C-alpha cells in the first residue's frame, strides 16, 4: 500500500501511535508507566558524584542525574527536563536546558534569538515566518526556533502555536520555588505523533485501528531479530546486556560486490529497525565481508541514513576487527519491555 498512514489507538490499555509508510511500519510510539521524555520538574539538588562529573537530584518520580554541573549546592531548587530513559537501577537522565516543543515551534528560555529551520530555504517563506515570530514574541527575551513543518503551516496556526508555547514556558520557568514537583508532563504518543509526524498522511483515530490496518502484525515482525534485506541479504538485530549486536549477511549472493550491497542495504534500514525496537546505547555492526576500499562508500550511506533519523546517534568508527560502532541516545524504552 502506497502513501502514509498515522494510526492512533491503544495497546494493552496504553496509548499508542503508529506511522506506516508505503506498507512498512516506519515508527511506533507506545506509552509506559515511566516518566515521559520532555517532562519538566522542579528538582532539589542532593549530593554531587565525584569522578562522574554530575549531581543527583530529588524529583517526585525518584532520583535523577544531571551531568557536568558546577556550583550547585545541596538543597538548591532548579528546573530540569527528562531527556531519555534510564537503564535498570540508574537515575533518570535530565538536563537544565529546558525546551518547550510543539508542532511548529520550540521555545528556548535560556537561548535568546529567533531561528528558522535550515530546511526552509525559500527566502520569501523565511521572511513571512520571521514576521510572524517577531509579532508574537514582541519584546520577549526567550528564544524561538521555527521548525521545518512551518513551511506548510497556516500563518494563524503557527502564530497560535508560538503563543501557546511562549505562555507555557513563561508559566513554568517562573515556578521555581517549592518542593520537588512535576511542572509539566512530556507528550504522550498521540500528541507526539501530531508534533513530529508532520508530513501529509491519512489519519485513523477509531478504536481498533491497529488490528484493522495490520499494525499488530507489523509490530510482531519488529519484535523478531531477523530482518530481510534487498537482494536476498539479511541481518540480525539482537540486544545483549552490554550492547546491541547487528550481524549482516549476504545470503546466497556470492558476487564480488555482495558484501558492499548487503552492508549498504543494512544501514539504510538500520535507523528504522533500531527506532521500532526502541534500542539505544552501544551498537556494534558485524558487517558482511567487503574490501577496505569500499569503506568510504559504506560510510557515506551510513551517515546519510542516520542524518535523516530524529534520534541522536554518534558514529564512533571502525574497530580493529573491522566492526563499526555507534552510540545511540536512549530516548525510548525497548519494545521487548513495553510488550513482554
């Protein structure tokens, strides 16, 4: 089936959203009982961790860890935002760089200035957006980023969106006194789908949409380690306790170019596979055999694939054994934990 579909439904009583592109499951968002990414706390500083360059904080949802901080005394109040999910037994990762995100706008209280997404290249469009932003912001000293979705947005909707985010940011950032408290929760799957999946799509909101549109079968497929690739190649994506192992194989193709073709096919699909499975941390790719002269071509495909992905991923490089390593932000829970 060609085209894009956004299906909003529930799984096991939890809010969920699926994005299907040309018949493939492109993304899946499932709510959990843990604090959502984007949640903002008024937190209370506890003890610094010498040697780790960070500080533990008290929040209503338990202990949080703030990296690279200096000059904060125990008992001090501060605003922090959840940036990801912690591994078992570890504190919530948070940041003092609080952002207020919506479909069209991101308000940055600590970074003044108005910026427009580089993806919007038409000068006339940029001028119109800048005018809208200046009119709404007036003399506000908070910063604003206009997202790429503004290119197709209505002027009135964009202005309203900016105003709502500015108002929320002003209210939250002014609320610094008191005990540890949740000031605003992060977006759930339905709100996140509206915020991030902005390209035109058919939207299904009726209950039971996952079953009727085959999403449940696509989720089951994403839970399997085996991933079929073009040309008969395949890869296994398997999380272990220490890392995520990706094993690429050529299949029955024994031609000289088989290794490079399989490796390029694997990395083109790898961001989607990691996204669907909710996998992050250290990722090690055991590539199909290919000559060293093909590494540059492979790296270009790898960088292009992850550049288009929303989840922050660092391409660490080659190991002495010829594996390629990545470090990916843990901003989702593993699918295996959400749907055991």
